[in-house]
């Protein structure tokens, strides 16, 4: 994943090491010549990796346009839209570690539930702009046993916050102390917090767009498909936990409780499901792309709302850890999708 998303840095390191070897005469020996030839091959591979990322940078927005058009929907971007172009490509190549953007206020460790630090969330709010904007909630990955709210998708959260969204990244209970459906319940607690306490912190109280990476993709999909189910909302059964849409990044959607079919998001697919935007890397060797494609196909066959499927050429698992070309292009398309969802939910004038 690191070489796939930030190839320019190992390329520069290898070039510097090779240049030093040339200066010191180390390349004159057979071993040195073989090492130089090997570095040339590695450099060629890294350049090819970077070029493929640039070439496929239009894939997310193309998938979005095609997915919405296939359902007879008109796609249009909202206020604050900035198309992903040359500037984003250059930043992704040379600044993949710069995940934070100016103009965003970060508020850490607000409590949303009773489980201590496992029930805390971070807010990302636009500075100097009207508050109570639309809400975007992200859940981290980590196979339900690890992970934290300040790891994946940071660039995405900062991008949306810089465009006026109130963004949330939340922890949730993990194994072995927690088991299914504890993490699904926690996701719904976050949504309930938005609805009941968000206004106190400058957050809108409307239905949020929920998102997740890897295991967080499961959590987001499960929350999106199980709105207002009282058995999954202990102590807050009456709170509205419906969402506006779901965004799933390289998610896992299979069973998490042995043979229980009810421990999958697919078990709750329904015709009135909210819109979905499902993105997955073609080179993912943790969760194969066929797994995600199967979930997207199943959901598309049931739901009356758009289900946008986006395979990302060359992408590995956890590609959104960096602010790479691929991650920035995906974030720009997700921003477009979120704005489209917001426009659909606005009451007529």
C-alpha cells in the first residue's frame, strides 16, 4: 500500500543511494553493477505504479456519473465544488503525507456513549463559516480488533470540512471485549448523538452521510440498512437513526458472528435503502474485490435508490491512509456524491 500510494519517495531514496554508490565507485564491481541494474528495474516499477495512479484518477468520478445516470438520476455538483485536476495530481504525487488542510477546526475526544474512550468521537468543523452544516460520519477499519478514529480517511474528512460539512470520526468498541452487534450499536449511538446533541457542538441534526473503511465499511453499511431497529438501539430505541447515504471504502460485508446470517449487512438489504457509493481497490489482497462487487450487485438488485460501484485500478487495501493521487481523486468524488445526496434531501422551495 505504501509503495502504491507514495511511490515518489522510495524512488528518490533509491536514486540517492545509487548516486552515492556511483560517486564512491561502488558500481564498478559485478555486485555493484547488479545492484544498479536492480535499482533501475525497481525505479521503472515505481514510475509505472505512479503513472497508473494518475491515469486512473478519473475512475471515481466516472463511476459516480455512470452509476447515477444508470438509475435515471441527474448528477450535479453543489456549492463549493472544485474539480479534481492537475493541482490535485501534483499534490498527491509530492505531498501524500499532507492529510490536513487549513481552515478546519479539529475538536478531539467528545463522549457519545458510556464505553469510555471506545465511545469517543472527533469533530472536524469549518473555521469562520456558519456552523450546523450537513453531517458526514466516518468509522475506522481494523478487523474489529484494532484501529482508531484518527487513522484512515483523514484527507477526506478535512476536504469535506473545508467545504462546509460537519465531519465526525468515531471510535467504537472492539473485540475481544466487544462482539457483534456491539460495534453496530455504537455506530447507531453516534447517529443518535448527532440527532440529539449535535446542535450543542455546532453540528447539524439532520440524517448524516455515514462512511467507513474496511471493517468500518461493514459498520457504515450495517447502520445504513438497519435504521430505527429497536433491538439494535438499547436505551435509545425512540431516536431516529436513519441516514442520508452510505460510502463504503474497501469494506468487508460478510458474517462476523459465526454462522449467523443476521450478522451481515446484506441480511437487511431493502428496497428503501439509502443511496450507496461503494469503492474498492482492484489489487486489494486483504478483502478481494469480488467480495465487494458481490455486495454491490446484491444491493443494486434490491434497492430502488442508486448503488454506485467503483473499482479502483491499482488500489490496495487502506489506500486512503495517505493523501495520494488515488485518495484525493476518491475524496473529490465522495464529496460530489455527498453534495448530490444533500441536494436530493433539500426541501423544495
